[in-house]
């Protein structure tokens, strides 16, 4: 991580990385997303079962999407946040269209799992964050469109969120609140958030555009796929599609093991 990234992530609990996908790299990824969306369900490869805007294992649909797990703008951050011991936990694609969704209430990992986990701390000038998500966007989000909202700095909060804070009894969006930030990335941007950061989702408002993004989740390598807090297994048919580098990133490993891929600054899928 750069000093600026480290400061901003520590202060706010998220990073907005503009324009990490451009040119041919972006065009190939965007085309792969469209193919997944357009493919009739009966023609999809085994393991791919879209449901109400969720496209499971979207990262594995095409090598242009699989490679994003190691994108050079993301990989150094993944290595730092996991202290050089990463595991890739899931990679779902989402497509939001007007009328399909309701307000996604504010939540964070501490709400679901309690104060014991996840962990976030700084040591020797580096950040450790054992549950985080990378959102890679394929369409623009403009102010007023809806989408991701966060409470900056809440990843460090020592107080439980009030039950009546920014809630919606009818499924529509709450009234705007000065402490709640709507993040509006452009196509090709990425946003990284700690799972401890309080976040939610506003309803998607545009009628002529959808919101398309890939959610890449990372954890330390010693948090295994059978952990009760992380039920994200990969079926055999998905694993069979992946490059050796990605399968190594997915592997559970003890704390003492050093994965070979973590010794490389740049990862090219074989």
C-alpha cells in the first residue's frame, strides 16, 4: 500500500481506486460480464446459477474476470491487509436494476459475529484487516443513482450502532444523513472496504442503466472454507475452471506456510 492509501484506509475504512481497469483490459472484462448476463440458464456451465441479480462465481466465468483477483492495483493491498497470507473466499457478480431491489440496511461484520472477530489493527506501520471486500465496477454510478453507502470511520467504532439509526421500515431509502456517504464509482474503478465498516445499499434509481460489479472477498489463509463465519465453498466444477495461481490463492493453509504466489509482485494466470 502507498502511504496515501494506508492513511485513507485507516482513517475511513475504505479505499476508492479510480480507473484501475482501462483500455483492452476493461473491454475484455466488460464483454465477459455481458456474456454471463446474456447466456441462457440452460447453456451456462455447471456451477453458474444466476438468481435475482446475483451471479455466483462470476469471477470464474472468464479469465478476464478471474485475473482481477490478482490485479496489480489490488494485489499489494491484499498482501498487506492479510500480512502476506491471503485466501480468496468468493467472487460474486451483481447486477442491480430499478425495481428489483429494496434498501439494504446498514450492517457490518461485528453485528453478525460479535466483538471477537473480525480484527483490525496497525503494527509496524502496516494495516491488518482479516475480512475485506473489493468491488470492481463495470458501469458508472452517479450521485443520486443509489448503490453503496458507508459510515466512514465506523470500522473503529467502540459503540454499538443505535437501532434507529438510518433505518427504513418500508424497504425504501432512509432520508439522507450527513454521516452516511454514498460512494459513486465509475466504470473501471474499484472500492475496497473492511467488513467492519458499517455499510448498506441504496435502491438503484436509474431506469435506463444498471449497476454491474464484481465482489471479491479475501481473508487470511488460515480461515478455512468450513469456518462458520465464512460459508463460501467453491464447488468442484468451479475449481476445475481456475488457473493454478487462483486455486493456490483459494487454498486453506496453516499460519506457518508461505504461499508461492505471495512472493511475486505480479501474477499472470497460466
